[in-house]
């Protein structure tokens, strides 16, 4: 039978890759440094590959080690799912949920979503991680996160439960030719410059779609890192951009440097929902979360 690393050995490899240091990885795994070093060496020797490059100061994972690491994470996540499936802790939805959400959505949704959830499940601990949607989807697929909430999911291995759709508004500078209007037709945006967030953000796709149907151009010499940064660039006259409904409500209430307009003949919206691994042993827990999230979306008027 070919060599198969144990789950414990896979945990050592993952810890070393993430810590980049034998001592820190050993501490995280609650073993001695020699033990961890020997076990990682056993995996490398028996597989006949070098997972890590070792120097006196650092530990760097090799390209083949990166491939092994992805498989190790998926394997450990599958075992975690199996254990979750037999766990009897439904009173607190499993006790802990590691939830990912993008900064374009989470800060404006979670204050409505989390308090009722905590009231219903007071022993449930939720750890929030903010990142780009694409990065969250990867983390959920690999088991680093339990589930995500935000724009529609593009990862086919994940189950996505819609909870609502956000409208998208066009933001223009205060001195723009359209700034005194309340709405605009798509054809009026021809040759306009559209600012967008960087890759891995669903809003980039929305901006690209608008550019395609209107004849506007997506600015490629500036990539926004946040909606706040995009808003500042719009206020400086660098271009126009799309802003989702919840962000617009929270951040544009007293704004006079950027004006929001409705797009009268473009009905694209931003679908949002809860997503998780289709193989997760806690599907019932995540479906309950999705139901509570839909209640919060309805309370916010996102339908």
C-alpha cells in the first residue's frame, strides 16, 4: 500500500506552511519542535518530494508543497465535516461559526443580522473575517471558513442560498453634467469613465457589465481597494462608479461631494446570500443561518 500521511501529519504540514517557522508551528500543534520536524520529514521522505525549503532564518513552501497544502486543507476540512455531522450540538448551531463577508456588504448587513441571531442562540460564537468575495469562497471551499455571506458565489463546489438582491446606483461627482438629475439612461453614459474595485470583487463584474452595454470605459490605471476609496476618487472627478444599496444608504445620507442616480433602463442587481460547502456536515446549521439572514435582509428592504 502506498504511503498515506496521517491526519496529524497533515495538520503539521498546514501549521508549518501558515506559520513559516518550526517553533511557532509546533506551539500551535501543542507538540515539541523536534516532533513536528521529524513528522514533516517523514512525509517528505515517504512521498519523495520536498514540501519546504529550509534556511537558518525562514521556512518557505515549495510549488509542489503548495499543491499538497491545498489537498491537505481539503482533507482536514472533510474530516471536520464528518465530525460535525455526528456532533449533537444543534442548540447552538454547532457552537462556533467562522463567517466570511466582504467589506462592501458585511458592515452594513451584520448589525441587523447578528443581534437577533445571538438572542436566539446565546451560546453561539461567530468569528467574522472580512475579505474579497473570491478569497472568502476559496477559504470556505478549503475549510478555513465555515460559510460566507455576501454577493453571489462563483465557486461551483459551494451551495449558495439567496437571501435578497441589492440595487445598484451610479455615483457621479458633484460638478458632473448629470449631477442635478435623479436618474439616467444607459445610453447617456457613453464614453464616461467608470471606476471599479480590483479583481476578486463581484462589483467589478457589475461595472464591466455596465460598461459593455453603455459604451463607457472601465478605468484601468486605478484599481480601488474599498468603496470608500472609490467614492473619494469619484468626488475628485476621476470618474463615476456603481455603489450597492446598503452602502449607499449608510454612507451617502449627508454626502454633497458625490450624487447618486438611478439607472432607468438597466435592471442588473447584486444578488446576496449565504454559501457553504455542499459536503459540510452542518448543512442544517447553515440553512438556519440563511433563513435568519433572509429575515435580516427583508428587515433592511433587500428583497
